[in-house]
C-alpha cells in the first residue's frame, strides 16, 4: 500500500515463510516519530533509525520478537536481494508452488549477473 511517510508505514513479507509445519509472516514497524515524507531522494538523510520486528501466523496476532537498528549506510554496489538463498534459519519461503517459481526466477537472475553457483 502506498505510504506518505517512511516513519509511519509498516514493512512486511508479502508471502509467508514455512517453519515447524506452519506459515509465518514478518513485519517491521518504525520505532521513531514520523519523518515527514516518503521521498526516496531524502530517505538517506532521514530514514527511521530503528524498527520493531513482529511475527504472526495466519491468525494475524502479531508478536514482537526483536529490534533492528540502522547505523550506517553501506556501499550497495554489490548488494544482491535473493530470498531463495537468504531466508531465516529453519524456514523456507511458502507456499511451495511460489517457492519453486522463485527458485527458477532467481536462478536465472544469478546466471544473468554471472554470480557463483549457490553453496549446497
């Protein structure tokens, strides 16, 4: 959903992760006051400095499980988003049909950018 302020929106997984036979969604909520905009150009200077991490199953009963703090900007020239290889320990993206589709898509993406093959 579009947001008018980086500091008042919620950030979450669109698809769940499967762990221990259940589906789980993750959500981050800013732990700071509104920043006053949703401009990508101003985000580097006024991003929310911290977030609360929540988890829920299909009941949508959200539970706080952690905090995330932003400390410094990293050089993103080598930043790669690959949820097929990088997901929570003991959890896999769900449902299985979507996971299989994403595995094929991200495999093609890795080949397209000449990435090394995944370590098994």
